C-alpha cells in the first residue's frame, strides 16, 4: 500500500522521485535557478474532501498543470500560492495525481507535486501495517522465498500448506519472513500456498494474504522446440497503470542494507506481465555497503518504469524467457530482445557488455553505450536524458534451456563521459516505458513506442 504523503520532485529526478518527509525543500539544480515549494500540511487529504496549499518560490514565470484524467482535483492561484482542492472520494482505495509546475517560457517542468487522497475504508491505517509482495512465483527447483512485513504492530504468519514453513512465524514491527518448502517434482501441476499475516490489533487492517505459486517441474527428456516466427516468449509493460503489477516480483521488498550485498538479494524481479514467463532481474556485482547503506537500491518509479540507483562495475541486467512448455529452444532458433534504457542522471555508468546464452555458454554481442547531456536544457531539441533503443538478435548454435540476454557494466565511465570514483545514489538507470501522464513535448520524447519483448524471429 502506498504511503500517504505529498511528493516533491526536482527536475533532475523528474521520472523517479524519492519521497521526503520535509515540508520545505530547496532545489538548486534547475538551470541554475532556485525553486522552493512549501506545503501547508503533509497529511493526506481526507476521503470526504479538502484542500492543501503550496507556496512556490522561483524567479521563473510558471503555470500549473493537472492531468485531464483527474478531474477530482482542482486548484486556484493567488500569485505564488496554490490551493489544491479534492472532491469527496467515494471509493475504498486511495487515489493520487501529479501537479506539474511548468516554466512557461520554455515549457519545461521545474517540479511536481504528487497529491494523494485517502479512500473511505481504513485506507489511512494501512500505511502502518503492510506486507510486500503479496504474490510470489518461484521455479520448481526453488526451495525458499521471502516477503517483508512493515509496521508498528505484533503479527503472526500461518500457512495453509504444511510444506511451506514461515520463519519467523511471528514478530513485531518491521521484519523479513523466509518461507522454506521442498522442490516441486510434479510435472503435472503447480504447488500453491497461502500465508496469512495477521495482527490482533483491530485498529489496523488486520490481515494480508501472501500467495506463493511454485511452478510444475519440467518433464524429463522434452525435445528441443523451434517456435514459429513471431512467437513472443515474453513481454513486459512499463507504464503508470502497471506499477502494482510490476511490484509483485518483490523488487522493493529487500532492505537497503541487503540490497548492497552482491547478487540478486531476495530474488527480486520484474515479471513479464503481458505474456510469457519471462523475468527481468538486476544483479548487484559488488559489495556496495562500504560506500553507503543507501547507495544501491531497486524500485518501480512513479511512471511505472523500473529503475536502479547506484550502478557500478560488474552489475548486470538479465532478461530471460522460457518456452511455454518449458522445452529447450532448438539450435537454429533466431531470437530477438527489444527494450530501452535511459540514464536519469549523469552518474549512471555508461558502458555495458551484451551477451546471449547459447547452450551453456555466454556469447558476446554488440555492447551498449548510454548517453546523458548535462548541459542540455530538457527540451525536445536539446535533451539531457536520452533513450537507448536496444535490439539484439542471435541464432542459437546449440539447444538452449531458455532465451537469455545479459548486460554487464564494464567501466567506471559515467553516462556524461567522465570517469567516476564514487557511486551516485541519486541517479537512476531507467528501463524506459510508455508512462501515461506526459505533460510536455519533452516528456513525450522520453516514451518508447514498443514494450520490451523477447521473441522468435525465425
């Protein structure tokens, strides 16, 4: 459940803002000018409706824009003081929108204010007791998985499948629950377990259910297959409406301390929620804890675009997709990966090696160079952030378990072209998507026309 607060985003982190608890924030990185926004309150607008004011201090002329899809929020303006008013929310769930503060001369967003309004049913209290993710999918040979509990209550965990054992089975406050279970050797059916996480404190939402689905085992001796040309093995969709679906892989469930450890801690991933059983995973290639506990993290941005903070040498991205039956891909199958990357800041590492899995070997393909223009002024003609459209094809020479492409960071040169000696925690490597709430031409230029896909060419 989303935390209920207002989010202020500077232009430098336009598409991946970080929540803050301060109600008076200075921004000095917008074209050398200072922007200051002060909110009258950090509390959520209640379900019955209400208002909040924001005072904008800047030496630029500005407009205010609210997406047309959100008529429930209106605003009035008296010089630099904005009053946002929400009508009554009759739904049980919270709703939110983003008000853009736009430089009128250059049609550039200087900052955003994300405004959220509570729903009618206990929505406010959910922020103090929550579970993430609530849906977990694992392979047949996997024997453990985990989820996080957040809040200030005592809680217990009970499983409806005796083979799925949670540890700890109870706790208080924030914690990580690891569930252990045997490998699934059944080739005919999946195994499912529902774990109920509950509290006896009825002042809060009292329970959540975490469902773990373990895939059926692969049948022994499946003959390799060559799917028909045009077969999509996996497809992802990165846009605003998909935020919760993307989070189901637990990408945000690991703690920051754990996330600094090498590997894919906690097995977070982005599943191919459009089609197929593919996974997008980001592996931390080195121990980053010496730099800062907040240097490296993985999350879903406010636009639905997956983003990685603190990229560094030896980190790698893994795209993979099995066939529908689980049979290996036959030698001679030509596969293609199509996706887009974008550095949302100059500190993202620039150079990435590309490899494809062929049999049990990784074969090197053309690499990727990311581009960021720190002198750009965020216009369509002179952008700072630049999408890298990445298309890689390969014809397998051996039977291969699944389609898999790997991209590994190879140097400490950042996307602005300078060698880095320190991790940059605020700059995000972003998997570009088709987010919905574009306001300016510049935002539209950052969208991509096609979802990420792994498909068979021939």
